[in-house]
C-alpha cells in the first residue's frame, strides 16, 4: 500500500469565517507545498468551490474529496463528501432546500465569495452559510450515505458545534463513515471517554480557515491509489486499506 497524507477539512473564502487569502488557487498551492496528497473541501453549507478546487488540485496530483460542512438542526458540524458531480449537485440542492434564509451581513460575519481560478469574484452568497439547516444529524447522515457519500461528524470533542457539545455524547449507534477528532485531542483521549467507539475509523484534520493552518493536522491513508473507492475501503478497513492519525 502507498501512504497518502490527507487533510479532509479545509475552508475557502466562500465560508464567512474563511480568510480572504483562502482562494481555491491559494489553498491548492499551499496544500501542495505542505505535502498534502488528498484534500477535502468543506465550506460551510456550500459546495460551490469544490469542483474548482478539485480541478486545480488535479494539476499538482492532489486528489480531492468534494463536499461541504453542514450544520445540523442541533448545530453540530458534519463533514459530507459525495462520490461524483451528480451526487454533489444533489447535496447542494439539499442544502438550498433546507437552509434558513437569513441574509448575510459581511460586516459581522464576513464575506461569502465565489471566485474563479484567477481569484476574480464571480458571485456572493446571499444567505448566511454558518446557520443550521432544517435537518437533524440523523436526517443529514441518512441523505449522504443513501447517496453513496462519506458522512463524518466533525471535531466531535470540541466545546462548540460538535456532537458532544450539542448532544452531550456521541450516539453509540450513529451511522457514519468515520469520526473526526479535533487537533487539540487524540484518539486515545476520545476512547477513554467513549470506549464504545473502539473499532471505528478516526481522522484528524486542520479545519483550516487561514493559509498558515493548512496541514497543521492530517491523517495518513494507506491505499493502492488515491480515489473515492479506495478511501471507502480504507474507512471500512477492507483489503488492507486503512487510515490512521499519526502519533
């Protein structure tokens, strides 16, 4: 197997909390410089930069998971990745149908810009993207996994916008592809608190909103090659594929 260095939680300037330097071009350039070979695009409640990042990343041989970080009705953050463009559009439609229509105020929340490869502004998202959508954790997970995607509760140990902060615990029977641990904790610490999660696949990511944070945490994947199906096997620990958080 080949070891691939993956950062699966990255934001662009489309996220209201994303720095203006986080254009798709800058994101790919800095990820490449820091040795990232697999990246995940997870803007808040939007997939609209995912395809551009994927296409730019392919030029420097980085494989990209396309998706978004959805905020559930409980205000838990959830990483959702889809297997192809058709399913990615279904995810965007799902968001558009369920997002609360609250206008963004850039003065307070930040700008939500869609840009092109040359960093020219194409459009600006009207509704505040960090709001919860009108679907709960189980409904979002069911939608993503029913459509063949990866569903990964984000930074589950964080004191805000996580399963533990919003529910008080991680449901033992939660149906998900993997579980993301924040870079301030570890798999051992999480399992000491929730031992029933042993056997699950865990990832750690940077959750970068600023260029300097890209690859500040990452996960190693052991695959024959970097693609969606190989990662699916790794999450399920099949045929010698797996992922691990480096010590």
